[in-house]
C-alpha cells in the first residue's frame, strides 16, 4: 500500500494558496475570507492577503461606474503573516515580538501598518511547533523606493493615474506640502528610535515603505529591526545583509530630499555610516548578498 504525499512544512514553501491556509489547524473551517498570496512574499515570512469574497468576485467580473466598465482590484481586509523562522522556545518567539513593539513606541499609528502578533501551535508531521503569526493592517499606497526617490509632484501624478472612476482628484501642491511635513515626522521618529532605543527598522527594501494618497509615509515591513552599531565592523542580519548601514543610508536619503532639511558632516550618522570607505565595503557586502540570493532556491522569494 503506497504512502500519501509528504506535505512540506509551510515555512519552507515558496508559495501558498487559499487551500493551504484554509487547511491549517489554527484557521477556522467556517472562515468567510479568501486568502491570496501577496506579491511581496519575502524571506522572513509568508504574506497572505485576507480578502472578502465579494471583492474578489468584483475584481473578476468587473463593475460599471460613470459609463465605464472597470475591474477594481480586491483590497485586502488584513495581511496575514506567517513567520518562516523556527523557534526552539516560547521565549525566543516573545523576544521577536518585543523587537517589533519597539517600532510602535517611536512611530505614530498613522506611520506604520500596525500588526497584532500571536503564537499558535502549528500541527505538522504528527507534531506541534510554535509558529509566530501576525495580522497586519493593510496600507495601500505608492511604494517609496529610497534608492530611486520620486519628487512629491511625481507621486501626486502617480495617484492621479491610479485613481478609479469617480474618485476625487489630487491637489499636487497640497499633496507636496503634506508629504514634506509627514516625511519630516517619519524621519524624526526613526531618529528618536536610534538615539533612545539604539534600533532602526529595515528601511532598505524597495517596498518597505509606502506613500499614502494623503501624503503620509507608512512603514509596512516591520519584520526586521536591527541594533545600531557604531563599531568598525559592518554588522549583517541573519540573512547576511548589511541592513543597519543600508537602513541608515535610506533614512538620510529621505531626509535629504526634504526642502527644509539638510544633512551635516558632523551628524554622527553621516560621519560614521556615510564614510566613503565604509560605504564601499557595505556595497561589496550588498552585492555578495544579492549574488547568493539569486543563486539559491530562496532567491525566488525575493528579499523584500
């Protein structure tokens, strides 16, 4: 008698679908939601959109507004994150949650996509493993790429082009004004986190932050919080990426685009992390990381 197929641990799978989530022992069988893989599935967590069935139906069949038929993309109710990391003890999982809470202490509720973490007993292969999950608020917006920053006017034009029939227009001048104020608030919050707590969130990903329609910056990737290190050695995270240095560089790039801000050579962050020789060494680590990622099975996940 042949044996049935061996089910791969969900933490190892590159992709998950609705059926994979619905069959998990900690998901209610009568759940009214549709689970769909989000395009930002990353190395640290599986990310699933939590959708209303009616919204998915309208996305498929379309709807008519102002005499125009269009197909509105189903907007998630929440984002479900299933962490890939395995924890040998409950304390390890709780420490991970404590690091995530640091961000909430320094960024206002409108500056990040808040998440409620919970630990479940994941049944797999005849055993139960602790699995860290997060139910995160969905934060729509334009990705803020710190390495190819758009001007506020360019962002306003993007929102104009992406709006649905019947949506109100974007006042580009008002948007730019609000963006500069909110970006300043965001930078100040992260700088306080650095100076008071000694940590910085991962700002280096091309989609780790979004700009909202009302000109606000929201951090959406809260999975990686690193300790600020002013030592000579360049620290890397558990994936081998120089996330501390690259996040500081991203922060300073955002600050540098603001008309009422300027970075100074005597700023400790500038003096240490933007030192030319250090930046060259960081660039080498960055290239090595992406070469390893491209050549490994995990490369299909993408980092961010």
